[in-house]
C-alpha cells in the first residue's frame, strides 16, 4: 500500500468535485475548492475520521468494499478506480465480473433525479447507489442485495402488498437465473444462488421451476408507512453491457399517488416511523 500516493490521489479527486456534482447543496461560501472530507466520508458510508486518516497517510489498509465506495463517492472512471485499488495494494475487479463500480455518468443522472426515487443496481440485485427519494421510499440499502434480503430478512416484504409477494419472488429468482446463465464465471451471482438454495426452501422451489426473465418496466405498488399506498411506474434503464440498471419510480401527474410522492419528497429523510 502506497500511503503517500493514495493520500495525494484521494485529495486531488476530492477537490476537483463540487457539491452539485454529487447532488449536494453548496451551502455557505467555501474557503477551498472541492468537496469537504466529511462530505466524501458521508457519500462513501465511512467515518470522517477514517477518511481523514487516509488523506493524512495514516490510514489502515482499506477493504475492497471501502475502495469501491470511495470510487463511487469520488465519481472515478474505471481507469481511476483501478489506479485507486493498485495504490491501496489490492487487485482491481476483474473485467466481466461484478465490480460494484458505478460509472460517473450514471451517478450524474441519479443525482439529477432529485424528485423521483431512483437507484442503481447490479443485474443480480446489489444496491450500488440510491438518491434521497429512493432512501425515503424504501430505506437505505446501499451495499445490500435485494434478492438476498427478500428471501432471508424478516419484514423485507412489508413494503409490498401480500398478494404481490409471489410475483416479486418469482421475478427475483428468474432474473438471477438469467444472469448466472449469461455469466457462469462470475462468482458473485453463483455464490448468491448457492447461499439462497441452502437457506430458503421457497427460493429452492422457485429455482427448480427454471423460469427466466430480465427486469422490465412495470407498475409497482408500495405500502409506505407514512404516506400510504403508492402505485408507481417502474422504469429500468440498462447501462452498457447490461451489467447495471438505473431503476426509476414515477407517478402520473394529477393522481393521488403523485400527491403522496410529493409529500414523500417533503418528508425526505425525516423519521419515517409512525408514532405509536
């Protein structure tokens, strides 16, 4: 690990970004250009103290997950991401595999969708990025896998009507089967399938049915704990190579759901748990 070069690279990547580049408010006049250290830490989901130590050449070896989060927060290109991994003494993600790196252009689109719930997922369910509205709608799930969560986490299905649970389960399994067939050498999807077949009888039964689909635009009904029922249109935009998906939820203007979505935007990231 080259602490000196890593610190310099992180600092230069940070100061070239403005708050508007990453969907943040500029706030009061800034004395120095670029993002603040605490803003990078917030975007990467790490402590400000740890990020500061990395820039001061005092940090411990960052994990692969942390490097991926930093590359996303700093809007690094693929080449810059690989350089970051090398400076940290890690091998970059293999070409053709599931890197978890979101291209800066895709993140720029995500940041501009400030009034609609939008997120970036890998094609096998890894949540790679969310905007504020997405977090307000479903909660903060960056770094988790929606398919694993659906089959293993109690309460994960509460946001959807019970009559739609089977449809969502089948879609999750069929989509995962399509990915594993398309990329048999990618260890991520294969490991997820093995894990879920071992722990979930429901997943195993659906896997044996051998349905194959890919995610398509479709309406979705959400049971939000604060704003109520939301009937949203779901658009899925595929990135180059179809390895990642930009998922955007919207409502028709003039509908009750549109009004509730506006309320959700106002509520934002306040405490979304109703008082007893």
